[in-house]
C-alpha cells in the first residue's frame, strides 16, 4: 500500500473517540485482551460478559469517554447481530432438522457402508466436511461424535484415527467456508466478495483438511492410543424413527445454500451488469440469508415429511433449535462490539499506520493478529471478528481475489492452537475421554496444523492470482 493511498484512507476513516498515541493504544489493546482472558479462564465468567467488560477496559485505558465507548460497543454488537444473527438462527434450525429427521444418520451410514479399512479416515473427513457446511462447530461435534465413537467401537479402529479426520473436517469448514458466521463477518468487514471467498475457501480447505485429518491422524493415533469411552455413546436420533429421508435428498438439502451462493458468484462473473434482471434475481437468491432460508424450507419437505413429522411437530422443533443459540448470539455480538471499540478508539488506524512501513505482507499480518487474539480469547469467532476489524483498512486497495484471501488468512489464524480457554477444547476432551495432555497432543496440534497449512496456502495463492 502506497503512502498516498494510506493518507486517502485515513481521510475517509471515522474520527477516533480518543487521541491517544500508539503506545497508549497498544497498552490498551493488550490490557483489554488480558482482561477478557483472565475473566474467562480464571473467573470462569461467560464470554459475553468478559467481552463486554474487556471492551470497557480497552476504552478506559485508551482514554476515551466511557459514554462513547458504550455507544461504540452497542453499535458493533447491533451491527454484528443484525448481520449474522438470522444466519445463526437458520443454521441452528437446519442442524436440528438434519439431526432429528435422521438425515445426518443417513448421510453417515451411506458413506460408511461404502468405506472400510484404510479408507475409513477419508470417509470421516468427507462426512464431517459435508455435514459441517451448514452447522456450527459445536453442533457438528454433537452430531458426529456419537458416530465417531460407534465406528471406532464396532470396527475396532483407533479412536484418534477416526476422530481426528472428523474434527478436522468440522474445524476447517468452520474457519474458512461461508456461511459460517466468522467468515461472513470477516467478508462484511473487509468488503470481500462472498462468491469468490467461498470458492477460494473450498480450494484452500481441501488440501488443508487432508493434511490435518487423515495424514496427521496416523501420528495422533500413535501418540495417544485410547479406546472409545462407552459412557459417551448416546442413542442416535434415527433409532426412534420408523423411516428417514433418502441420502440424495439429504445431501441436496445440505448443499443447497452453497449451490445458490456459488451460482450467484458465477452469474456475477458472467453477466457483470447490476441492472440485468437475471443477475438481480441471483443476487437475491444467492444472498446467505435467502440461501439458508431456502434450505430450511426445502428441508421441511425433503427431511421432516419423509421422516414422518407432522405439521404440528415442526414448530416445536424450530423452537427447540433456537434456545441453545442464545449464548452463541451474545458472544458473536459482543465480539462485534469489541471489534467496533477497537476501531473507534483508533486501533485499526494505528495498525494501518504502523504496518505501512513494514515489509510484512498484509495477509501474513492478518494471520498473525488473528493468531494472537485466538490464543488470548480461545474463540475462533471472536478472533475472526476482532482481527477483521483491525485489518479491514488494509483491504482498501486490494483486488477482489486478494480481499477474499485476506478473509481466509484471518480465518486460518483464528484456528491456531486451541487450548484451555476454548470451549471446543473441553468438548473434545470430555467426549473422547482424554486427559488435558492427550488433548493437547491431538486436538490442539491438529488445530495448529490447520492454521499453518491454510495460512501457507493462502500466501502461496496470493503470489499466483
């Protein structure tokens, strides 16, 4: 980025709510993140409260008036929830339909019936990647872990040989591929193109999940050789059903949002006329909210009706699917509030001012910032949202493809080394019956491999496209 473009960007940037120098702002950022980490890890405070308090601490140390800090936090929270809240809700509904109809079991059973022996880890990657497309990581874990445990138990497979590929598939989808909320928030923050980001995200995800999944699972199985814990194998949803949806119908329903979003991107490239009626139609149906809404409506007829669900059962199912996401919505929203506080106190401009004289590439800088926030807060989504807010000014002069790669660099960094301040760390530990040390040697190392490999691929792609 040239000095002239930096000055032009600075002229268009919002007026900071504090005139603190770079040193004071740097201390404020570190202090704000430290407050969040300590409240989550030591005081066991909910991440929503920790992010709220951390934002106030950041503003206070930066010397900003607290009333303006509150306004910044509230604005960021509202904008973030408005942008991804409906998508989170629709994803939760679709996940619940997929689980309760037996559709997830149908996908799993069909693929496993055709896999065996050495191909089983590859089958688990495929299952996790397909099911993980529309689902949150935590929801995907709840759906897939029982299957992983049953496959390991009944087939006498190493738990890590089967489990690591499944976890890798879920994690890569969560960090790199829209319509997951983290990538969507980053796309909005840096004004990247959704279709291009989706296509490049899939391109980066494929080699990443292969290396972190089936390849790494060979070593993980040697390092940690544990049996599948019987106590963690619950009853599957389809065991209570007389019938369940077909494999083809279930797969189509899961992939429908991605198909619609990719179709929009293709039409935008081919036609490239905002006034064209066809492009305007695809701009609507390819929007994330409409694409997910369409999938949910289609699921009523492709998943629920074939499974024998009456009209009276659909409303209670939707209601049950929404209750568990209240905490997720608040955490994502508070992450957006923290991001906006960072921007409004002038931290985003500080990063721009400092980095303009560095030789470090913008994509690497974005990855490093996401890594630091991930290590500090334990949340991939918070890391993505916060890092996107910090590096968004760097995308001003980027091409469409490089802006998309910036989003992917942030997503890759947000997955780095999950440890004790990450809820996912404890979910994996408890489901697999591992010690903390065993979980670090398997799950935490796997997450680091995903982050480094994906980040490296993103940097390589930036050199050729």
